[in-house]
C-alpha cells in the first residue's frame, strides 16, 4: 500500500542570532561557526566538565547584543554596565510552540558566599520538514531554547521612567506659563512621567506637547533643582525616551500581552494548544547564569540550544524518496581519483595530481563535457575537474552521503569522562570515527593525527589502565581538525532534561561520599537539576532522543538561493535602522500631536498586497510597511511597474523583489548604477537619502521643499516633524563600497 501523497514542506530557516547589534546576518555556516569559536563552554556532545551535552551555548562572550540585564542584585555586581538586549535570540525554523516555561524572575540556589542565580525559562518548538511528496520522506523535529531571560528582565511597556534623549537639551519650566526657564535638562537626565495622568500632559499655544515630570536627579541652572522637584518640558518629538532601552519581547509571548487577557502561568511547564511561530521570530534573550567554582563563581549570559527528534532519523538521512537526485547539489569523491584539466572546449585531459582525501564538494558550477560526451564537474579544492563517473552525485537531502552519521548510546551515567573508568560508549565511538578519517587522509600530518587517536583507543581497550586525564580526552573530542565530522554526528542518547537527581543516570555523581565531602556541591547540583528537569511533563517526548547539531543540521536543510542586493551589507544596514530588519514592521501616523507609532512582529507578511494597500489608505492604521518601510504611493507605483499580483502575499520574497527591482533600479537608479556599474557613490547616497529618510545628506545638497542642507548628515525630509537621519553620509558611502566590492 503506497503512502498518501502530500505537498512538500520546506520550512524557512534562520540563524539563532544576528552577527552584530544592527541585526546583520551571517552569510553562511562557516561564518556562524567561526563566530562561536570564542565560546569557552557548552560544546557539542561532550562539555567542558566531561559530561554529555546535547546542544550548544551562545553567550555574551561572543554575542553581547543578545544579552539582556534584568533586575537581580547579583547582575549589577557581576556586570556593572547592563546589557540592553539590542537584538533577540531567534527561532531557527518555521514551526509551532508546543511547550514552555516562563520564570517570573531568576531562580536561586544557596552557595558558600550567597545565593547563585540562573534561569529555567525555556521554549520548545516543533517543526516539520518533508522534501518529497509522501510522509516517508519527512521528519518531525524540535528546537529547544533554554535559560532564556525571565519575565521581569523586560521593562513594562507603560513604565513611567524616562530620560532626555541623546543629543537633546530641553528647557524646563516651573509652571504652565513657561515664561521662565528654570534649568536646561541635558541628555540622559532621568525623570518620571506618568502618561496615564491627564493633567501631567498639555498642548501649548505653539502646538507642542509638554509633560509634567519629576526629576530623579539634581539639576542646576538658573535654579538649583533637586531630585523630586517637578518641572514642565517638551515631550512630543522623541525628546523623552524610556530610561531603559526597551528590548523586544519574545514573539511567542503574544498570548499574554495586551490586548490579550490570557494569564501568564509563571514557573511551571505549560503545554499549550500548539500555535505558530516563524523562523526569525524573537524567542527571548540570553539569560543570566552563575556557575559555582572552587573559589567563587563564573558569570555569564547564555542560551542553550538543542535540535532533537523522536522520529526515525537514520531513515530520513538516507533520503528514502530520493528527492532532488535529478538535480544534484553535491558530489562525494573518494581518495586517489585523478584530477582533470580543461585546455579548450571539449579538450579535457588527465592531470598529474589525484585527490588526497575523501570529501564532499558543493556543485557550484555547471558540468562540462569532453569530445566523447563524458561529463566532468569543477573541483573547487584543486581548480581542476573530476569525472562524473568517479564521484557520487548527491541531492541536498542525501544527508548520509553528505557526511551525516548516527550512533546510539545508553550510558549508565551522564559523566562520560570521570577519569576513573575508561569511556567505552560515545567517546570511544568518536575516537574510532576520527581515527578512520585521519588514517584515510593523504594530507600532510594526518597520519600523526591517526596515530594519536590509535594511542587513545589502545588506552581505552587496555584492561589494566582505568585512570586517565579527562581533559586530554575532552580535547581530543573537540579537535578543531575534526570539527566537521563531530558536528555531523547525530546521537541517540538520554536527555538531561528528563532526569532528576534521583535517577539512575546520576547515581555515579550523587554518591554518599560526595554528600559528605562536598555538601554544598551536592546540594547545589540537586537543586539545580530539580529546577531544570521538565521534559517528562511534555506528552510524546521520549527519554532517549536523537540529537543533531542545531546549526549544522538545519543548515543542511536550508534551501539555497541567490542572495541579491536585499541581503547585501548595504540592505542589512538600511533595514536595521528602518525596521530592525523586521519584514512584519509597519508604522502609523497620528495627528494632534503629529507623531509616528511603530509596530513590530505583526501579521504583515501574512497579508496580501491588496490588503496592505487598502490598509495604507488610512495612515493612522498603516503607513510605511515592511523591512524597507515602503510608503503607500511607492507600493502603488511598484505594483504597476513590476506588474505584481495584488493577491500575492506581502511576504519576505515580495518585499525583497520590490527593493531590488523597483526601489533601487527604477525609482532610485543611481543606487544600482553604482552597485552594478560605473555610477558615482555620491549620487547613490543622495538617491538613498531621497528614498529612505534615515539616510543623511551632504551639507550643501538640496533637500525637500527646495531647502539647502545647512549641516552634514541631516535627513532629506528634516523638519517635517516625523523624520530624522540615523546614518551619516560617510557611513552610507562605506557600506555601499563594501557591498559593491563584496559582489565583485
């Protein structure tokens, strides 16, 4: 009986963090992995302490822009300069929320010198990938995000704490007549202003809006004012901003945020009716984490990310439906096959060298044919050609052929490297794999690597040698030269989130001797495991699951596409200041007083172009939309120029298409003329500033309403009460040059 046919399902995939505080994207897997090489802990499969570790850590060491300081006293001591949470940790693939726990605040456990704090907040997302037409080709898997910042780390949106915006100096008055300036409030001055109190806000005869604020610190001017004194000051053009930069809240919190009335259930595992979450949606920020040491504690902000499945992973890796083999994307070649050279069209001859090792290469070019009709593929490593008859052509879904392997381990303990008992399970399997790889590699020095792994295997098999140095074995597991093989090893193994300290797998750790000799460590570990154990409360989750490296596995599933100008450094910078690179962002224009209100993480990309255009008829509902903040008239013109189907979704692809084919080619052609031709960069930044108000113009250039820019870097639309420049002309020039040179 054949399986029922369904439509292929290929979820969108994103990196879990951006590469900088502006929201820039890592260009490929290698760049992402290189970024995380600076992490000191939380390594794949075997952690720094020699124990099982089925995920990876991302911390403030490498990614401080995703850390968010909360209100715990310990945080202020460990990190006097707070983290602002400029960017969020992101959902890695389209899926649905199936379980979570939201801690109200950080958990604590006693230690020698006082309580230590950590987060037990987590999110579990279920995903489905199905490359082929039947369910047999698919896989249901999960991504897990642990140790996320708790609820109280995020300031309430209606907070009364404000400060004078950067670059502002505001006159302060003692009464509503505003006849006399008491003091000037410099940028950064902290004040309290309750917007809910109607009498604390007024509109002056000049049309400006004023707030009655309470000073939180003394200020001296014509008068000497102290903390607690009240003054009137202007508040209508971003002059006063939240005293604490507001970090983006997790998208999956939407059921608990206004206008929803659902109550948050704190500090408990919740398995809701599954609801959708998209790749790239914010899932939270790095949580504060203190780890005890012999002489104190380590401190960091971190997230622990896992990718796991309870499905038949080996079957999925084999590509049972053979999807994509008619259009191969990779080739696997063995050691010692000849490398060919092409001298003229059709004239292909065997060269003097052969391949040194077995490897997989991406088919980045087109096959060429010799006079006899035999096909050859470019070999990027040697710049030569490999005969198609010598290689194994692979679909991108032939993951076994691409180097993914599986192994199963059911250890008696999570401690794989205790220094007392030679590791016979997972660690030995890893060493055997590494020995085989090195022994079959003809590159210089790899025979020595093979010899070293053989020595370790001999120690493991020696019945007379139980003791060993755990750090030596751990370093051999995390050998950078074997990284690609380690990261493609998928392991079926008990999950630490399933077991409390009473479980048999922890028996070797929680011994009576340890309780007697190290009571604080014993109590800490017992409490810590009890706080973080949760998986047994999620229906359908098994104790033994397949664990896949979250970055490497998901990258293997990612559909490759040509990255156009919409994903160049130029567009990434532009998008970061226009919309925080959020395709769902839009703003509204409100009158009396005239102001804009920005909305993020909305359903915009689920709307059709027609629905967006209809909404833009009312600017108080929707004005500038999407990642590139496209205004109503521009969208109408783009639809006409590109002959767009208005019933199509206004999604990421549509917005990128409008940007690349209309905004920078048709409407502002100086940009594309520079990027792809011989245009002047100064003309390009001038067109940029005309289209995007966040871009600054050169001093002396003509700006809106026939005016002349009196200073460098003002917005083309300055003075309209809404727009301000955020990028200087020199920044714009530099990023355009970087984009142009990177594409050449």
